[in-house]
């Protein structure tokens, strides 16, 4: 495996760690790219994809589509309280920071995660955006909103 396997290694940070969890088929069968975050004693999975810039077929930013799955089984669907963990706003801020910090590390690899592919024609523009509703938020009373 060698150099290729580095694309799947855990990247350690003070508040947790992140890794590329590879590609897979989603619940509705389109291929999706996944990542994992370990924090607070748990491992949670998410889906990441490319968001192409308007009017630019080959320029993209990364979009975190969903996060919080306790298993990779339901990726490809919207976060669901039956299968996803809910997080406080502080925890979600930590997750955002971890993901954003992992991207520059992945970009240094010879064999990058597939969602960060670049070529002479295709370019990552450097931003990570988070889709509305990307994760479940705990409310002040401990419920999910």
C-alpha cells in the first residue's frame, strides 16, 4: 500500500482526529466520498463532495454534505436522529475546524483522497463549505433541532 495508504491515515489534532474514509455507494446508489472524525470518545462519519463554482465546470470547493453517522450504512441521506449523533454548537464548530485543518494535510499527499483530485483542468479553490442541515444540533434542553 505504501504512499497510497497515507490518504486513509488518521490526522491528529488537539481536539480530535480526522481521516478520509474512502468512497462507497450511497443509499440511493450514487458514489459518495466519506470521512471520519474521532472526538469525545466516538467516531462519526460524514459525506463530502465537490461544489463546482457557477460558470466554472472545473473549479470547485469542498462541501460537507452530512455528518454525525455512527455507522457508514446510511450515508447518502439527510442526517436522521435514529442513525446520527446530535452535537452542541461548540462541538460542531470543533468538527468544522478539524475538517478544515485536514484539507491542507491531504493536499500535501502524493495520493490524495479522491474528492481532492486536481489536474491541469480541474482545480480545488481552497474553501470548505457546510451544507444547510449538514449535522444535527442539540438544543438547550438536550433535544435535537
